[in-house]
C-alpha cells in the first residue's frame, strides 16, 4: 500500500496558484481551509490510490487517475513506493490540452 505522496513541479505550481488565488479572492481563512482540504485529499489518495477514476476523454494513459477536491481536479498515478501527483488545477480548465502538452 502506498503511504506517501509527491507533487511534481507542475502540481506544486498549480497547488500554489490555487492557494494564492483563493487567498486574494476570499481571504486567508478560506485559503487555509482549501490548502488543508487539498493536503487531506493527497493523503487520502496515497492511502487509497484506486479510489480515483479514469478519464479516457482526457488521456489514454491508463495509469493516470483523477480525483476531485471541491472545484479542484487532481491528476495522479501511483507506484508501490508513493503516489505521484501530476497536476492540481481547477476542474474547469482545458485538461485535454494540459495533459497532451505536459504529461510525461
């Protein structure tokens, strides 16, 4: 069972972008809740990597799964040692383009 997670640089960028946006728009208290919710989501996925779902409309890569935390979509894949968080972005962006252009 995977118990750790790692954010790729792209995921870290998205995570920070969302936190800064929420703080600017809704204040520090709300931003802190969003950060906590996302971190709890990462931990949940690390403990239960199979709870995510495939998005064949976005990527043919069967290893990439998705999980939502509020309006944020997390793309990830797991291996025996850790969960790799690939992207953390708003759910309403063009994910197909994002994955096509930037997925390793």
